[in-house]
C-alpha cells in the first residue's frame, strides 16, 4: 500500500509575472491523504472509500504507467474530493507509485489525467512555487515557518476547472514569500492571498476572517478553489475551544495539525 499526504489549501495562489501564470505555495497537511493498493484480479475493478477518481481515470493511469490492467484498485481517501485538500492529486500520485511509474514521470501523468495538479509528489511540497496547470516547479522557496493549523470545510465542494485562470495578481506576495517570512509575515501573506481570492471569486459571507479574530489566530488561509479553510496559530497556540467554535460557525471536517518548519 502506498500513502500520499494531501494539503489544506494554499499559503498563496494567484497570477504571477508578465504572462500571468497561475502559481501557488501549498499548505502541507501530513495527517490526511490517500492510500492506494493494487491486487491481481481477473478483470479491472476499483474500490474507493470516497469516490475521488473515475474508473476511466484509473484505467488511463495504469495504461500510461505500463501496469497490468487486470487489477483491483483500492483507494482509501481521508477527506471529500473537491474540498481543496488535494485528495484527487494524492490519489493519482499514490496510484502511480503503486503501479510502478517512474517518479520523474508522475507530475506529467497526474497532469495528463486531471489537467491540474498539486505538488504532492514532491518530497517537500511546501518548498516550491508551483505551476498547477503545468505541473512544474517555477522556483524553490524557503520552507514555511512552523505553525499549528485548525482547519475545516466551509461551503460546498468544488472541482477544479483546469481552464479556470480567474485569480488575482500576487507578484508582491510571491516576492515577500521568497524572502523566507517569519510566521507573522507568512500569516499576513496567506490572509492577503485569501482576501484577494474571496473578493474576486467569492463565496460571500465567508466567516473565516471573523472567526480568526475571535480566536486570536495569527492569520488564515484557504483553498483557492474548494471549501478548505485554515486558521494559523503559533505551534501549540490554538485555543482549546477552536474546534467547537468552528463547528458552531458551520465548518465541518475539522482537523488540527502542524505544518511547516525549518
């Protein structure tokens, strides 16, 4: 069985440079992800705890990887797909590894199957300014500072459209991130990226900024597509009532985890 961790939205995401390429820095989440296994079978079959990939996508990946198509694919998926937590990319990467694909080929495989991909195949996915529509590292970035995250889903799930480039400009935020920000600066960058995307794309009425202030979070982040929202605290700094407060505000799939660190 192969496990690949997901993420929980992004520290920043938007359009960069004169060609307005879409880039992001992922917010790594080690405690959720997808496990994949392949077992010999008389015919192709697929079993998923949550439906994250279609049978056609799985069959196409196995063909590209050169794997035997007579297998049973089993995917154990921790969070709902379309949540902005990287479940579909994690599933593709885990399945590609289980199928014996060459590691260097996995970004291109995931891109071919899905049209957009998160950097979850990288050893340290949160140290790259990543182009999700090209599945490549634009530049290496310093690791984000260590933080404690309390996250939850707010609003409906939303599948990423590979043709969607309706995102704000973030040249200034990417430049600040490249300097290796401390936690307060990183949280400010994440909140600014979140606010720009919410102003442009919605949804209206997102309570995340307000609940962040109520719980004295340093800042907040979001999945720039999907309902994942993250409150950012110093390590060990999240209040004991954070989970309860988020649940009362309408969040679900609430988790706590540590991320970043140098």
